[in-house]
């Protein structure tokens, strides 16, 4: 997988998560008249099923890290060193998806530890790319 493909798939994953949580509960609730469209405004209590609330949080985690990942890949390309990003960008994507899935499954201690492991893997891989780009 190329680094550019990994960035595009990361973006697709980031977009897919809210489509799922909005499409499974929110849109049908509004369309059926059970909830008002402004029911989910920020600052209001969240009464979505727990899995959907966790999915929303997984989506927010994706948003937090996507700009850094994309920036590293773009800079690698601009420097003519895209091979450095190509070598590991797919693993960043895999770790992101695994972290999201662990986040959605539950909040047990093992799942939280697994989420932390996959987050650390992403950060470590991104730092590895940065160090390699600066040192080559």
C-alpha cells in the first residue's frame, strides 16, 4: 500500500464512522419524528446507545490525528522521499482502524489497553517517519 493510499483510506474511515452512527440512530430518529434535529447539540447529554457514543469518540480520535499523518505523507512527497512514508503508512492506517474497533467494542481494561497500544503504535510510526525524513 502506498502512503497516499493509506491517507485516502484513513480519510474514508474517518468519514465512514459518523455515517454509521448518524445513519443508524440519528437520521431515523429525526425522520420518524421521535427526536428533533437539534436533539444532539453540543453540550447536551448524549442518550445514544453506548456503542454509538464510542463510535463518535473513535471518529473524533481519527480527526485529531489525521492532519498530522497527512502532513507527514505530503512532506515526504514534497521532499522526494515518499518511499519512507510508503514503508510504514499502511501500518499507521491498520493501527488506526484497530484502535477504532477496540474503542467501539467496549471499555473494559483490556480493550482500553489495546486502544492505547494501537495509539502508541501510530504515534511511534509517525515519529519514525519524521526522524527518517529529517535524517535522510
